[in-house]
């Protein structure tokens, strides 16, 4: 049993309140259980209770065992002086406040429906990757949609936090932040970190000084460590010579990456970092004011067109240097553009909306997610197998967040689907292990 289960019981009052007494024998009457606090401090705030003859307004602290009060050192923390009731599964040790007075303690053991406890244990103990896999189809669709919406908002807030953190690192410079955020996305997870390192090593203001695409490629490929081999074809040697000049002029060599930092293994050629870097070079050369342009685009079609830039002609028949391919035309495909929009532009808009208090950007971000096709991957296929096929990217992104942040971490009691299962209905839903 986990502390989160005790919080769940207290929040929804899922226990027998007949002749409710503290462990010291004082009668307890609950008017308001309070609001769950997910920050530092007591677990519930603004609870309203009567303990004995006195009505109290204050905080409630939850532990599995009462000794948790001392394990978490609350006896030395002034913020816990406002606790009016200690709610536990079992009192294994009396608790005192900092002034030495006894802390009123309510023990829930023996007051909770056995079927509810069984449903909880089966859910948390499930070996399925989606713990509620067997009971998911029985949960009302409106609850599922509600949780997908909450998971999507959680994902946007988490991604916005990443953008804002990067913004603070860049001294509040939105353009530089957008440039680095886009670079990170062009790595498509597997090469995201070296792409971000590269963008930090070659700042956007230096890109702005280049008046030819080949110079941008020389800077980025050279700094990425792709121009270190002594031999190559004519274009490779041309970029190599240009990089030597630019590197000396701008003193860049000290922050250069090595080719071994880039991963090619098990990637399809269109996803090779060399081709992605050529595509990124073309984008940052042709689209100079990245943040201003992206945030100012009026439609999803305009946003897609923003990413439709042609790499230099060399990359029309190359995936990497000195190796030609029969395939022609290596501009970025629509599926890749959709991924960039979902993972880069949408979080950027969410961050800008929050940081600048411009909710219209968040509204537009959600509208675009609802207009984009759903991503298909191993996670969305799991939900489809459970009868919850995503209709658009809004649904798919919610499913991905729900799986990664809630299902994989067994945060079932933070999920409206899980709480629909763990409730005292008298005919609790059960989960069978595979």
C-alpha cells in the first residue's frame, strides 16, 4: 500500500465515518477534507473539521504509518505547525507537535471497504504496461476523454517548462531559444543532444552573418565534426576549406563535436544526421527570424510551408558525404514536418502563451493539434488495441503522455480512469494478471 492510496481515500472520503474518533478518543466530524497540495508542505490545505468540541480550519497531513511524521522530519518544520489532523492507515507511534502537544491522529485501518482495497492492489500490482488494461473498456468514454485532455495539458506544460528553462539560459532571448529548440528537434530524439550542443556552439547570430548557404553548411558540418576526414569529393573539400577559414575567424574549434557523437546505426537513410543537418542548415539560412516568423504564421498550411525549404543541390542525391544515391530530392517530408510542429512549434507557442500572458497562442496550438493527423507508434498502438484509437494529434499526444507519465509510473490514482476503477461501488472492477 502507498501513501497516495491514503490520500485518495481522504480526498474522496472513501471510508466509514460512523463514530469517527481520533486514536486518542476525540470525536471527529469532517466538513471539508481540503485541497490536495502537490507542492512542498502538508498534503491537504484549508480543511474544515470538528475535533472534540472545537472547529478547526487548517491543514491535513497523510502518512501510511504515523511514524512517517518523524521519518520526514516534520517535527522540526514550522510549516507543519498548521496541521490540524494527521490521517494514517496505522498509528505505530504517537506524534507530537513542535510545542510538545499531541497531534490528533485518525487511523483509517478497518474503515475501508475490502473490495476497494483489493481493486487498488490489483491495479497497482498489475504487470500490464497499461495497468488497467483488462478494465479499461468498462470505464465510461467521457472519463477516458477527460483524462486524455488532462494528460495533453500536462504534456504541454512540461514541454513549455523545457522551453522556458532554455529561455532563461539564453537570457530571455526568444530567437536564440527558438533556434536551439529547433536544432534539438531536428535530432529526432536519437541525435537531439548533439544537435543542441551544435546550436550552442554555433549561435544564431553567427548564422545571420553568413550570406551563402554553403557557408552555413561549412559552419555547422565543420563544428559537428563531419569535416575531419582528409579525403572526400569536391563539395566536401570545398566545405572543409571554408570551415577552416570561418573557424579561424570566429575561434570555434574549441567547442567542436566529433563524428562519433552522432548516431547512424539502425536509422533509415532519410533520418541520417548528415541529411538532417543539411535540412536544418537550409532552414536557418532561409528563415532568419525563426521565433517571430513561427509565432506570426496565420494557419497550419503556412506553418507546413515554413519548413518546406530545399537543402543545397548536393543533397539531392546524397544522404551523407561522398556517397551518392539514386533517390532524388531530399527535402523534409510531411510526416517529419508534422513531428517538428508537434514537438517544437506547439511547445514553443505554449511557452510563449504562458511567459507573455498571451492565451491566444495556446488556443491556436490546441486547434492545430486537433487538425494534425495522429502519430502512429508503439504507444498509440497500445491504446488502439484497447479500443481507443486517436482521432488526431491532440488525442495521440495525450495518449503518449498518459502512458509515459501515468501508466509507466503507476500513478493510477492521479488518473481519472484509475480513480473510476478504485472506488467503493460494491461491485469493484478487478484486474487479472496476464
